[in-house]
C-alpha cells in the first residue's frame, strides 16, 4: 500500500457535524478507562466506530467536562488502528500497533520493532519490550483497534491476551468488533476490568430515533411513525439511516412508512433501491460504478465514470451522509461503508460481468498511471486480464516480485490454467523467478525452465526472446547457488550477462551477485567483496531490496571471515533491518551470522538465541543448507557450555540433514566439531581416527598437540599458514597461529610461543574475538598468562582470560574494544540510556537539543553495532563501558 | 459425536427478514427460500466446516439476524 494510503490506517475517522448525542454511552466509556479493556461488540451498522470517534473527540477537546466528572485530569493520547483483512499476520499486525503508538512518541517500541523479523516471532519478549516503553510514558494511552473481527487469528488473540495480562496502568485497550474476540473476557469481567458496549446498548431508543430522524435528518414525523420505524429497524442505526435517506425526497412519507413497516423484506434490500432512486441519475451511476474500489479518490473515480466530477461527488456524498468514510484529513481518500459497498456491488453486478471487468481495467489503468503498480496489478487480476497482469508484474524498471510482493504474484500465477503459460512463455520464466525468490525451490523449477525453453523455440528470435534466454540462465545460476555448484554458477551467470538486455537492471544485478557468490566459494574473497559491493550499489539504485539483502548478507559473511566482527555484525543487522517488514525466511542467514559473531564474542546466550531464530526461519525454506549452519553453531554453543552429549545429538541431526539434501560440503566442518567433542571427552584415539579418515589438517594438528607430538602438528600447520597468507584468509590465519603457538609451547619453544600468541592476539583484538582462544582449552589459558607476563597485548589478553572464566583475572575498568571508541559525550548519553529517562528527558538532563541527543544516540548505536536502546545497554554492559 | 460431514451435506440457514434473490450468488450458490413468517432460508450444499463458517461471516457482515443453522438430509 502506498504511504499516503497506509497512513489512513492510523487516522481517527472524522466526525459528522450532526450526531445524536449519546451521553450515557460516552460516560460508560469514560468510566471504562479505569479498567483494562473496553469491548464494543455488535453487528455491522450499529455505529461502533462513530461512538468511539465521538468519545475520542470529547476526550481531546474536553467538550463534555460536565459529564465526565469521573474522569481524572490525566492527559490522554490516542493511538488508532483501523484493521483490514491483511492484518492477520502477527508480525504485520504488531508492526502496525507499534507504528500507531509511535505516532504518540517515536521512542515507543523501538526495540520491539527490531524483534519483528525474528521467527518464530518472540511475541512475549516483543510485547514486554513494548510495554516497558509504555510504562515510561507520562500520559495515559488509549489504543483503539477498530474492526478487530477482520483479523481472525488465534496468535493475535493470544498476543492481546498477553498484553492484557501485563497491561501497565497507563494503557487502555479499546476494541470494536462484529464478534466477541477470543480473549479472557470472563476473567476481566469478574474483576471489573472490562467495559462492554453491545448491540442492545448501541441500538437507538425511541427517543434517540426521534432525535436522529428529526434533528439530524430534518424529518418531521409523528411519534407513531417514529415508533413504527424504530420497531421495523429494531433501532438498527444503518437501517434507520437508510430509512431516513429514503424519506428525504419522499412526497408521501406516511405511505412510505406504511409500506416499509408492512414489508418483510430485509431492511437494506428494501431501502437501497429507495435511496438510490432518490439520487440524481449521475450520482446513481457514480455509486454503482465506483463500488468496485476499495479506496476512492476524485481522479480515480473519474477514470471509472468517464466524468470529471469525482471529487465533487465524493464531497457531496460526505455531506449527504451517504455511507462514505473519509480516510484522511485532506478530503483526498475515502471508502464506502463496508455494508453499503457490499450492497452496491450486489446491485451493480448481478447482471453484468463484462461491465465489472471493464471497471476493474479502468481502475488498473489509473493506478498504473499513478505509479501504484501493486494496486494496478490487483485490479488487473480482478478483471481477469492476464496480459495486463503479466505486464504489470514486470513493473516499471523493477518487477513486483523484487519488491517484496512475490507472494501475491505467485498465488496469481498458480491460479492460472496451463494454456495461459503456453501462450506466454515469459510467464514460465516469471514463475521460476518467483518460486526461487520465495524460497520454494523444488526440482520442478528446472522443469519449468525447460518448458519455457521449449516454448521459446516457437517464438520469433527478437530482443525479448534473447532477454528471456538470459533470464533462464540467471535462474539456473541462482539455483546452482543453493547447491554451491561453482562451475554451474559461473557458466550460467556468464551466459545470463551475455543474453540479458542491457537495461534489464534487476536481473543483471542478481547475476552480479551470483558471480560474487561463486568467487566466494572459490575462496577469492577480494573479488567476492567487490562483486557484492557492486551489487549493493546497483540494487540500491534500482530499489531492488531483495537483491540488496542477499548481497548485504554475503558481504557480512566476507567481513566475518576476515575477522572484522564488528563490521560484520553491523552489516548483518542492516540486512535484518532491510527485511523487518514483512519478516522473510531469508533472514536466517543473517541470524546465524550474528549467532556466530556472538559466539566469537563469548556471548553464548545471545548466540544461541540468534541460532535458534535462524534455524526456525531456515526450516521454512526448501533446499537451503542454512539449517546445517545453524546446527553447527548450536553444537558449538552446547559444547562451550560443557554439554557434549547435547552437541553430539545436534551434530547427528545436522548429519542427517546433510545426507538427505546432499550438502556434502558441510561434512568437514561437522567432523571438525565432532573431533572437538571427542577431545573434550578425552577420547584421543577416536578423534585421531576420525581426523585421519577425513583428512582435516586443523583437527590433525590439534590432535598431534594433544598427543604430545608438537612437531607433527607444526608440519601440518605450515602449508596451511602459507595457503592462508597467499589467499589472504584472515580466519584461517588466526586459527593456524593459535595452534602454532600451542605447538611451540608444547615443544618448549617459549619465545616463539609468546611471539606467535602475540600475533594472534593482535589479529583477534580488533574484532574482539574471544572464543577461538577459549575453545583451545586450558593450555591456551596458560600460554596467555605467560603472554601477559611478557607484555603481549595485555588488555585484550586479560579480556580473553576473563572469558576463560578465571576468577583471578582483574576486572578491566573502562577498556573499550571498539574499533571506533565512544566519545566522552557519547559515554555520558550512554549512561543515561540505561536509566528510565525518555529521550527528551535525557536531552534536558544534558542540556542539549533533542536533535543533538538523537545524533549522539545514532552514533552510539552505530559504534556498538546495535539498533535499539535495549541492545545498546546490553552491549555497553558486555563491553564494560558503564 | 462425529463432527465431520461429507461434501454432500446440506444446510439450512434461517435468517430474519426476506432477502432478495440477487444475494444467491453472494451466498455461494445457496438457494434463497422466503417463508410466510417473514424469514429467509438459505439452503444448499456446503463443502465443509470452513465453508459454513465463511457463510456465517457473510450473514454477520450484512447485519442479518441469524435464527438457526441446521444440517438436513438432501431430498
């Protein structure tokens, strides 16, 4: 949804100038503020939303001060959220709730927001963070969830139940709905924390009916007539409103009332025709034609009617009370009242389907001309215009499926008959791309690509065909990436670049990325880094977020391998930010990357949390090896916690997955950890056997050291050192240095040992890498202590020793291991961030402007590689900065 | 009790007031029968529980008064 349309979700519906005053209901809502929840539950057309907007108006203007004696003078802030059918996805729902609250104070929910991309969504943790922020608010907050019945999702009910259980006194929840939500209503009711306004309370009494018909609608009626109408409509406001509209132009009002009250016809069926017939012909046509639209704006309506008076009619409908709801304050966007739209659609389309198609096509054309391509696509689909929908998918410069809209596109393609595909080979290629993009990779993609190739043989050999050949190759390169087939990636990427049209930027960018990935697999990190940087720059230029995410994740992996842990963590966080809404299973790679980094930083708890998140996400994808990466990391964490048996179980799971999916390239790393587990258990013989069988030089060196044969270890390590230096592989270089140092130590070559460990410390310090040392066990601690005595990197060495859990290590004071240390001022701000103070309060405390304060905060977050206040505080604690 | 029902199950949904026949397609092809007491009965095959709940939601969304829902033997 475009931004301006999106904003309409947070807009409290504007009040009509004349309304029947309902002081008893307003007072009930005021009283309800003392409790936790106000539930307004009644069928369509009972004036639920109008009641809440009126109440909000009285709260904000204080216009009913006489009536609300019970209301304490606490200032009240309103967060409004109009729900729609797409809000049943928990992450989306919660992101809107946060956005609604952030309109009151942008600091609310910053850390909760950062958790939105996690999967499974950590709902309790997320809500706790959100509620903590709300607790810090000085004012009372009222969160209104309008039309909650459309959500219809158990997970969201559970989230709200949790929210209600932990609701701070500042927050009050108001729900309007057509059916009772699955919340612990009975419990709240018993404890007097629930206020209910139901159909019986909402329906107009005879007195209200009289006030409505006479004062609001300006009708002169007898009390018998009013009573008859009240009885016929049973006080149903939508019915009364329609009746009043019908009577406005009626010459024989009493005759009308007689036949209406004497009829059995459904109130709305009876009245719609009356109301429509009261309207001038051009308004009738307007209503019937624009009923296909979910949102209305003047020029869009003109496109459907072929007239030039859309805006004028919309405003006159609003004035005439004709079931139109303004969606903003500028009188730009409107929608019909849901009930009315349904009636109109029924009336206009029962006879004429071609007419409906034509209207959808016109709507699609308008949206396309106004660069709202997704809406244009949806209307093309509604019109069943395959050619148009297929063209709109391709987008202006960037296909819809590159813009996070792959799922609606996939659903549409899957609804098409095969004849459409045969008629349009490009659809096969699109389908293959969309499947790859949404992680639904099955063997059938290759079949789809072959079907496309076969179909292309019968088409003319023009520029478009050539480009499609390029796209097929690009898809194959992408598939080869998933199975790490270097040669195929390179061949298909080069073929793609040869055939793709020069202006097919999205596909060319993707191919630059697949080539980079091939370089990464070949160990050519510098070339890979360059390719990723190119990809990121190109994809930012074209707004191609999906490819930017993929390239950014890979860049982070290269930084990680180069021991640049802080930069890598920041880059991984950036991918998570890019992916926050909606959460995408592709985030698994960034999660496991962060898990590995936190592991290296010896923050095992955070490592495990990211590892589990990554695993849950990765399992939603097919044919990717990320679950193995997660298991490997989790096994390391388990071993580090001393739970060798658990680690072995995890490794067995990883092994099974590798065998099932033929991810043989993981066998080495899994065995390496297995060997470490065996060494941990003291089973040297089994470890040695395993290392021999798998030809794993690092493990072999480690075993030789353990066996008391350091020279054999050194012999294994020397070629590795040369390789690591020649290829500039920082991670391997560090690993080799550590084992060399241990080997020298074991060979009584103390001077060499200290010098080598000094070099290792110097290489590990900029990234704050602790675990590579700790994982080598007690001999490493001994060596480090010796190093400290000899004055090698004393600060970092002590930090590493602290990670060994050695009690005798003196606590470091304010040693910063940040690549870019915090300034004095930033440290001051950081200290205040750990308090309960809000942003503005901190600014006041330091006597700086809010903007300056925000700049400091931004710098602190960036230097700490975090994205929220909560994580900043945690990092600061880890780094001993406070 | 076996709560499952086969695809050939028929339902009768009774609503207050006479509904126009043009709603038949909106209610997924149900037949609209108007009774002398002033009620409407939507009658027809309902694929499964999900479809039944979908129908009831449409009743709700039109603000119609629901009187009863019965499973009946086709005939």
